[in-house]
């Protein structure tokens, strides 16, 4: 029994060339976006971070630390519809467009991070 390798090679070559040109008609759902904020506090004072948003978003306090031992640090958020403190892992929602400002809440040299989850545009 003799195998025809040239015919198999031509078939695989044709498949490799034509397969990528075939387009699928799958629809990809719109995705949301993420924006990060980082604020610090040192001997020079507070260094807040801000971002302007065009609609309601969700804000998560990702991390809050201090170089001073045994000090509890949190994220202080000022945003449309929310003005308060979030501990690490807590989140809040804004009510509409505007500026979101992050500051660290605690003592000593601090760093805090927050994540803004921007929902995808509606259809």
C-alpha cells in the first residue's frame, strides 16, 4: 500500500490558506472599562487622585496601607452621590456624571488604591 504524501500536503496547505479567511458572524458584547486611582500622603501633605466620569460607575477600595504600624487606613471617596470612607474590599456606586476624588484616610505615610468600574455603553 503506497501513501500519497503530495496530495495530503496540498490538501493541508489549501486548508491552512483558506481557513483564516472564513469569517464567523459572532457578535461580541460591549465590555466595560476600568480606571485606577492612587492617592498618597507623605511629609509634603496629601496627594489625591481624581477622574472625571460621564455617568454612574462603581468604585472599589482595592488597597489602603500606612508605614506606621497598627494604623487602620481606608479610602476616602468624594463622588456624585457618595461622600464617605470605604475600607479595603468595600465598594460604592455613584449616581451620575462628575469628578471622583480619592484620598487616604488614616495616619502616617499612606498609599491607597481604588478601582472605578465603568459599565459598557447601553445599546
